[in-house]
C-alpha cells in the first residue's frame, strides 16, 4: 500500500479537528450568514482556540482603534465578550501557543506603533501582559515554530524593518535573531515541513519579489529564489507535499495593481512555478486551507472596489475554480477554519464602511473514510518526524480516527472494529487537555517502532476492510 508523505498542512488541518462535531460534515456548500460581531472591525486579528471557538481582537471600527475582543462559538453561532487588551491594536498579529493561549504582538493604535505584547487565556477569558518586543512594529509577520516559540519578523516602526526576534512562552522572553536581507512589511511568512520559515514579498518602499528562509537551528537567514512578480498584501499557504502556494497581492504600493496570478515554491528545488490565476484580482484577501488540502481565497480588494468573489485552489490538479461569492464584498477581514471544516469570515472593509457582518463557508466535499484513514496512516508513518512531536499534533491522530469512524459508509463491521482497535491504542493521548507522549503500557508512540507498527497494521486492516 502506498502511503502519501505527511505534510504540515495535514497536521494543521487535523489539529483544527480537535473539537469536531459528532454529526460530521454537512454536504451543503456555499456561504451562509452568521451572527454579527459586537462591533465593526477591519485590520483585526483572529486565532482558533483549542476548544474550537475563535478569538477576534482589536482592529479599527471605522471611527476608532479597538482594544476589545470577542469569541465566536460555532456550537451556538453566538459571539461573547472576551475582555480587552491593554492597548488598542490595528494590523497586529495573533498566534496560538502550544498551551492554548494566544500571543498578540505589536500593531498600530491610538498610542502609536507598539512593541508591547499580551496573552489571552481562553480558560479564564482574560488578558495578561507579556514581555515587550525589542522594536515597535506593525504589519509584521508572526510564525509559530515547531518547538512552540514564535518568530516575529519585519514590519514597520519608525522605518521599514528587517529585524527579527523570537518569543519563548516558557520564559516569557524575546531574543533577537539574525535580520532579513531586505526590510519588508505586508509580507508573508510560512512554516515549512522541516521547521524553517519562508518569507516572501512585501513592501520596503518599493514592492519586492525576493524571498528568504529562516532556519531556527542557526537563527539565521538564507536567500530563496525570487517570485516571478513583486507582491505585497498577498497570501501564502503550505500545500500537501510541502510546496508553498502564493496568490494575489499587488505589484505596486500606491493603490491598484491587484494581481490574480498565483505561483508555487518547491522547497526541494528552490524554484517557483506558475499556479494559474484566480477568477478575480485581489489583495488583502484571506486564505484558508480546507480539510481536503485545497485552499480557499476569499474577498480582497482591487481598489477602489472590494471583492465578494472566492476561489478554491486544488493542489492535485494545480488549478483554480470559482465558488459562490460572499454576500458582502470585503477586504482586510479575518478568516478561521472551524473544527467541523467550515470557514468563518468576519468583518473587514466593504462599500466604504467597516463591517461587523459574519459569513460561514461550507466546503463542497465531506471527508470519506478512506481519505481520513489514509491521513491517519500518514500520521503514523511520520511519527519520528520533528513536526509530529509538536504539541497538539499527537492527539490530533485520535481525532482523525474518530472522524474516520464517523465517515464510515453504512456499517462495515471489520473496518469499524479495526478503527476502534487503533483508537484504543492511542488512549494515552486524551481527546483534549494535556498531552502524554507515552501510549498504553508505557509505549512511546512517537519513537517506538514496534508501537508504530502495531498501530499502522490496525489502520491498514481498517482501510482494506472498506467496501
């Protein structure tokens, strides 16, 4: 049996399935409205919480910078207040930490560009101060590394920045690391499967096409090949197999110049290839990896107009397909993948006003048992890989197995029995809460080849038993 190599996209998607609904995925497709946020927001930030809810914080209301935050609960479709940050923030970053807290850093606001950072704890629904960065910055990037630290790079303060620093949540400290070769903001930063970070494009007074790679083992940067065109306000996502998709953005920084083109970067060859074009040119859209590995690009702007259209990139075919448009055109909004595979889109700018409206996208496909079991096999095959050891990824396997059970067609008894057996073998990893690397009977499922072989065999038998 051929086993597809595990990608970081698979891991991230599975982790977001932690709180998946017992009813499985709906077959319906398209956009539907949801309850509006408490206030209009643009250039705000969002982060998925471990229990499946989504935190939205800060931004601008159209009349004032915001410090307030609120949480969306997909189980009820309702928003609830989540306290306020200590300062107003706009175009800042929000990054999930291994323990479930959210780190927010930097941004502009009523008090100017910030170096400060703070932490949201979903267990207490409260904010607390974190250590400040060495440099005030906004429109920077923040990337969660495989070891749980967070890399912050670039942005703008008094001037465009090339500096980078790393936050360690275990010590609540920031440490300066090497600087990029090019100062940039409005760039992208994407975690690669091997733990490095690819940074692309951005604005440094002129829009750039250059790219570079941060290596956390050396704290240094090396050049990567440049994109085919300069881009800022674009989006980048990792694809199954480890390639990076870059789409949209603008080639000029004085308004207009929106791009519909896309390209992919191959880490094995350090080369870019064309990835076709979306149905609409757009910058400041959102990009969300769907459970099947495809990527949803929604909204954006072609100044002076905002965009309601959406496109999905299929990495298997290397092509784009338009999907239903949102009911409201918007850009500088946020998007988050929900535990049941839907995508939450909230706020943004559209029609000359700041929006509080929220829409939810239901992908057109639901997972099938074969695909989910195959994904579980990928997990087991990669148990010795560094990314599998990252917090949250191990018990994601438990959730994949539960999803496979839910997706079983009819009642194929042998497949169900084998999946249940595999699930029992992972009961050292609770469905939620603290992780334990030791499986049943003291077996270490991450490093023990015999334990991996037993679990792998159970999954192969489950897959072979499907009708």
